[in-house]
C-alpha cells in the first residue's frame, strides 16, 4: 500500500508540471487550450527520440520543453493572427500534432527501458539501499525527489515571471483585453507568450512522464486536458487561496498529487482501469458544477441566489 | 494637441445595416482644452473617441496627437498618448488583480514591458498617496482585488490610472453614465480636479446637457457623424440648457426629434 501511495505521489509530481501549464491558460489567460493533448505527446516523443539517440536525459527534457513552446506558438498564431476562436485553434493544433508526433517518433511508440532517464542517477543515492531493505521501491523515491525538485524550480520560476512587468501584462490580458490595449500592451503578444509557456511546461511534463513509464506512446495524451483541469480544480478547492500566488502554485502541485492518489485508491478498491476516464470526467464535471449545485441548494432552502 | 481632419468611418459597408458613423468630422484642440461632447444616440460621440483611440482603423482622414500622426497605428501603440475611461466601469481595470497591480500596469502605459519586477516599493507609497486624494478609503486597500470595488470606486480608480502617466489627451466616454447620481457627481468632481491639476487636454462625452455646460471650456455637439455646434469661451460660460436646445434646433435645421439626449 505504501508503495502504491508513494508511486501515486511520484507520478503526481510529474503531472504537476503539466497542471501548472494548464493553470496558465485556463485560469490566467482564460482560455481552455486543448492543444495540450497534443503537446504532452510531443514532449514525450521529442524526449524519447533524443534520449534513445544518446542525448543527456536532462537536455532531452529541455528539448521537449522547447518543442512544446513551438506547439503553443502554433495555437497562438492560429488564434491571434488568423482570429480563430481559442478552443478551435487548440483542437486544430491537437489534431495536427497527432500526425507530427508520429513523424517525430517514426512509429506509434518508443520504449525507454534500456536507457538512462533523469531519475536513474538518483536511484544510486546512499540511503536508497536502506529503503530498499524495508521493501520500498527506490524507483518511486527517486522519481518523487526529482519530481518535487522540478515542481519547486518551475513554481519559483512562475512566481518570479508572473510578478514581472511582462507577467503582470499576461495576467491582465486574461482579465480585460480592452484595458490592456488601452495601457499600450499588445494583447496578441501576451497571449502568444502565455500559450508558449503553458505548452512548454506541458511538453516537459510529457517527457518526464514518458521517462517514468519507460515508453512514449502517441496515444498517451488522450484525456490529459481533463486530468489537468481536474488537478487544477482539486488543487484550488482543497489547497487554494485567492490571496497568494505562491499558495496557488503550491495548490497546483498538491492538486495533481491528490488526483493521482485518488486514482490509485479507486483502482486499488477494484474499479476497472478502463473506466478511469469516465470517472475523471464525472469528477471534473461535478467540480465545475459546484457553484451551480450550491445555488440550487440555496434555492431549495428558500433563499436567494 | 489634437488635430482630427475630415475623418470618415462607415460600418457594415454594403449591407442593409450600413451606417455612416463619421462623416468628414474635423476637430482641433489646443493644449489645455477641456471639451465636452454631446449629441443624440448614434450621433458619433463614442465613435469619434474610438477613432482617436484606434479601436478600428478609419476609412479616410487623419488623426494627429501632439504632432504625431497616429492614423495608421494600432490601438496599443497609440496608448502612449492617451488616457481613457470607459462608460462601463468594468472595462477600465482588471478585476482579478490587486489595486496596486492595476496602477502599476497603468504607470507603465506606453512603455516597453520588461522582465523587471512589475511593481516597486517606491511605487506603492506613491499609489497610497494618490488614492488618498480620491477620498474613497482605497489607500488602505492596495492589495485588494479590484473586482471587490463598487462601480464608482472602479471608475475613480480608472481615472487615476488614465492620468497616472500624464496623457497628451484624456478621453472620457460617458464615464459617469453607469453610476448613480451621487457617485456620478463625485466622479465628475474628481475628473475636474485631476484635469485642472495636471493641465490636461480632455474630451468628455456626456448625455447630460447640464454637465456638458458646467464642465470644460468648450462644448461641441455631434449629429450624423459631424460637428454641428461648437461653443467656447465666454459664450459657453453663459450658456443654459434652453439656449443649447434652441441652438441645436437651428443647427440641425429641424425640430428636435424624440431624442434620448433631451432626457439627460
């Protein structure tokens, strides 16, 4: 059981990077960006191809991040220059990326079983032998350490970035484009930057997930937007704060981890794995509907909305 | 300070809804002019302000602000010259951001955004002192989200934001129309004070004839996308609403239609 929870937390810390990317578009830019379903796989594909080609896994992960930023740029240009609504722009990129991802990989999946990942060096840390003696899977511990470290670095970066003049402008663009233009900021540029940053993080997360599961698969992105949204919402509801951005970033990491723990527990309780996506979709639907459900509750009690 | 020459704008060209919103409108403002703009619905008041701000390109004519021809510039590039307050109090500020963050965005109007920190400690003091002059108690709520403020408070904040970096031209687009009378009077008073203190050049669109007469040093009336009445100086000082109505009837060359502006 400990190993299951530990594995869930470790996996959650990798998905947390993706969750922060989804947070940027969904909450800060106020765009539901579906291109992440494609860019997650692009990240995994680029990472896998680079690693099997002999590249350092950290460098390969950075390459995935850059590839993701290009994906975000594509969605952004479709939206800002060609005036395609953001939802459709995201879907177009997502579909296009399916073919592109196959091209990058050359086939439907790439195994990473016999190569080093970013987690490999950590498995040889001195205390790992002791943990192994107690029956703990050291691979999960290594992933957890690495994942939390990456979450911390990404959170710190985002905290800094969204406090800068450019970062503030991006946040304002998600609030009120009319005002932002009146204050002399090019809203198109801000949307592009936001989408690039978001998809970069998502792709980086994809590369890490691929290294964790030891393969990259062209289908692995399916439903990832819903997982990302679920993590964002769970994080906000359970750990969020409207006051502090630091706290919000922490909530994203904790939200992604909580989601993975919930999934691990329901699987352990006997739910068929095939039903997972249905379960996730229902969970997200309920979370998104919470304000409406609450207002029904007030009506039933005879109060006003 | 502002030179608008012979500008035209037609919306929905070639459709049944074709609308000649601006019809060869020309207007020259001297530095320090505070001009009130009146006219019925669809006369082109807001359209004129939007043309100056560059919300969309005009069909022909030219717009020069403080010696800079801005006719071909996009909206965000003209912002360096313009302070703007909109009719809808929600449009002037970012609801999910703090009061001080909104002010910090406004302080950097027209400047290049960099990776420097978005707000400095020194600015915070400046904002505190400035908000105090509004006398709305906002100076103690620098870190409150703007979404928590009332319409009047947001409009006063937007005024402050529009003038934080002195604009060549301040555009007030019926900025008190959405407020209750008492709040509207307060926001107008703040507008007057800020314009006088900073010696701003301003254009104020209003539906209220009385406000149009009692504020500013010049009054223009628009009809069908051009200026039909232009009153300044001594003549404006002694103007009454009745005078204005009579002048309008003569200028328009027809009896007053059942127009909402009369109810203002």
